[in-house]
């Protein structure tokens, strides 16, 4: 949808090669430092060439000195940008984003990604600047904010809610949950591509619902659902016993829940259980086995200290002992 506009295919214009009416400019600092310097020098002139107004696609990559002043010069020199990419380019603030918002109402493509989470320090940049852009640029179809963890989930949801025309969205390694996925399903009905690489707090159910609501147009890439380790004995035991999620997870509360549950089940089966005097009426040294999991639990309420032992027998010798109130699960 958005083809790669290479520097070789469309050379960067500068003072020596006007009147080439170039519309595409792509500069990567590591490869095109001399061209980058020429371009910055050009846009910072008091009187820029008339053909600057023909530029619609601008990509400046890996430029760590892209300050607010330089972006102000770019905006004033190139007023007709619809495709803007600042991959790994930093040093600007919300002020620059707000200027972009007010200057480029026809913006369709915006890439603010960085390739390493926390790898670059940005100053005064948060969700408010990005929100200004999407509130003003109603034609936005492509947005990439991967690895921008300074954007909160609330800010990202506000952005999504304001972009009904989005077709491609990259949220790789952003701090999002199922809340964001539900917002996308309700707001971005034209979305065709969604990248969720590194988003580890999203459930498979939420993504399945998104795909179902936007199918057959949507393509979700790099999604890895939340997984619970199948060999976790405590998780298996809690699930088998039906322990509610809101039950306190300290040892004393867990012991009480298990004892009460065992007492209830024994009573229902009409099995006489003689409570120990030492345990204050609770079961003493009770053993419970989880079905088909080779997991056993011993609850000793009569000892001087509360003791719960969970032991998994096979295939490996693996045991977990929760003693007193010093451990939580």
C-alpha cells in the first residue's frame, strides 16, 4: 500500500539539481549524511526554493538531532506533506508534533517508531502531541508507534478512537492490553494490518474477537497469546479446586480455603472426618490429590506454624513448599 521510496529511485533534491520537481525525499543519516546536511541547510534558508512545495513524501531516519527548530523549518519549507516518517529520529518535543498537526491536515502516513524500546531518550514527548495530530489529520491511514512505551494505553486508545480511516497500525512492543484490542475492533473498521509483536499482555480471545469482527480484511501479525505454563502445580491445583480469583493469596487464607472446601466435600459425600483437637476443629494432616496431574497437597493445621506442602511426583522431581506466611503465590 505504501511502497518504499528509495533515495536511488528518487534522488534528493538540493541547490544543484533543481528544477527537478521531486515529491519523494528519503534520507538515512548513516548512509546519506552529506545529503542530510544539504537538506537541513536548504529548509532553514529564509527563502526556500519554490519547488519545495512539491514535496509530499519525507522520510528522515536515524537522525538523533532532529530538533523542534529543524522540524519547524521543514514544515515551513514543505507545506504539502502527506507522508511523514521519522524512524529512529529523535530530539523533538510535543511542540513539533503540535505544529505538524496544525500544518498537515492531509497527512495520511505517520511513522514515529524507534527500533529499541527505551533505546533513545525523547524529551517532552507523550500521548498529547500524538493525539493532537490524529485530531487534526482525519485522513490518517497508516500509523507506526512501535517501541514508543512513553505512550500510555489511555493515550493509544484515544488515538485509535480518533482514526476511523486507519488501514495499517503498528503497535509493536507498546504497553497495551485487551482494552486496546477492543477499542480497535470498535473504532477501526477499515483496518487491514495490525502488528502486535512484543505485546505480551493480550489474550487470544481478544484477538479472535477482533479478527471475527473485522474479517476477512484484517491481518494480525506477530501475535503470541498469553500462556500459562502447563506444569505449574499451583495453577493446576487452584483450577481444580475452583479457587476464586479474588481470594487472598497468602498462605493462611489459602489454608483456610482448602480446609473449608475439603470439609464441605467430605460432608457432601457423608464421609466422617474427625477433627483434631490441636487444630481447633479443622482437619489435621489432610491429603488431597488433583485428578490426572500427579499433584498432592498436605495441609497441617495442627503444627506450631501453618504448613502447606504441594508436591508434584512426575515426570520430574519437583516440589513447592509454602511455609508460614512468608510466601505468596
